[in-house]
C-alpha cells in the first residue's frame, strides 16, 4: 500500500495526464454544482471547493473557545479573499441542537457531534437566506482520505461497497431547512472518474509519510498553499470542536441511570453518550421501527437494516462490518 513517489518517465507522464484530467473534471463538477454558500472547515476538501467558487459565502462553525478549524478556515479565506463567516457557537447552543439533529436524521448514531456542526452551519446559511450550499462531501470516500484506510486490506472492495451506499447528513438536514445541497465530489461524472483512479494514486508515500488523497494534494499544488494541501485529516467534529460535546453529555448521565437504562432497554449501548442520544431519540422520534420485509435486524438496537448493509443508520452499530473482516 505504501507506494513511493518515485516514477519512471512513462509513469510520470501518466500521472501528469491524470492530474490534468482531475483538475479539469473537478472544475466542470463545480460549474454543475455551484451554490451561494459553502460549508467551510478550511480542510482540503472544502478549500478546493472554495478555490473554484470564490463568489460563494464560506460558512464555518466552531465550538467556543477556539477550534482547530478556525485557524485553517481563516488562513484559506485570506488566501482566496473569500466572503467568510466564522460562527462561534456556545456549548448550550450546541446542546440545544442535538434534539433537532436526532429528530431530522431519526438516528442516535454517536456521530451526532459531527452532524451538529453540519446542522448549525446550514441553519446559519438558512438564516442568511442562502438556498444552495456546496460541501466537500464524498472526497474522503472516493480518494481514501480516512486514516483507517491507510493500511486496510481489500480497500478496493471496501471503497466499492461504500460508494454503493454513501449517504450524508447534509442532504437530510438541507431538505429539512429548505436548502439545496450541492456536492461537487459526488457529481455523477466526477464520481465515475474518481472511482476509476488507481488506488496507488490515492494512498501514497510523500516525503516519508503515508497520505490518503495523495492525488488531490499533488494535482492541486499551486492552486492552494502546501500547508493547506498537506494538512492532516481532521474529522469535522474534532476540527470544529464539537467532539467536546461527548464529555458534556456523558457527564449528564449518572452511573446509576446508565446501569438502570441497560436493564430497561433492549439495546447494546456503547457508553453513557450513546445512552443519552437514545433518550433524546425516544423523546423526539419514538420507538425504534422494527425491520420491514426484506430487511435484517440490527444486532445492537433491533432496528431494520438492508440485507447488504454493514452500518445501522439508527444506532450507528458496525458489528456487521467487523463480523466479515
């Protein structure tokens, strides 16, 4: 998996050709998916979207005090001369958003802090009367940007399965708020091209370090500063600071309440945080729907899953994936 950056003359020509085609196809995907706003973390993906959409308003969310995303978002905004709105969110504002996120997504998946950042960004766009927002959704899934992928066996197979079932919270939240979500990386033509790029160009060694999304970083050198192109992957929840909500909601649940809850509810809770989200789910959604015809039952919450699914959309369990890997 750890391919070298050294190429023969023939390989070098092939790589340069892929670079040119990637940049052209990405620019065309942007043109087909322009929006008035951009959900903007300052990470590689949203920075690339912004670099070709400088007339759009870039919206960043950070949990007060300062988030890691703030540094990168402000740096990219200055470099690109963007109309940039950085929104400081208090802990109480973030906590108040949790029930809305769970109601909209009908899920108590522990990815809630990530989805809170998306919700608050899109809510701010709605308050600004922005009706079409661009995101960097799909880049990590297409170009192997997650750290767990770097040493994964059978990654091609994993990516193919992921591509067949990709869903993003921004779409459902956007629908709820009346915002059209534009996703250039998931543009049909660009997605087809990205899927076909050889894995050796997605994960590659650069100056002694193994990088995901290698081809994106190399192809767009000169478009963005190196410190932006070669920044490490920051999950939205950690970059925005929303991961700090995990400790907050955990502190709300006592040991006694958690132990009693495990006896009362027929669900395999991961921890107090998971239990907290479930209590909110019961309040704003209700009972977990049982499997319908053609579905299998989640081993964690008892809800329905499609026969080929490895991730429960209701509780977030990934037992099915672990069982076959």
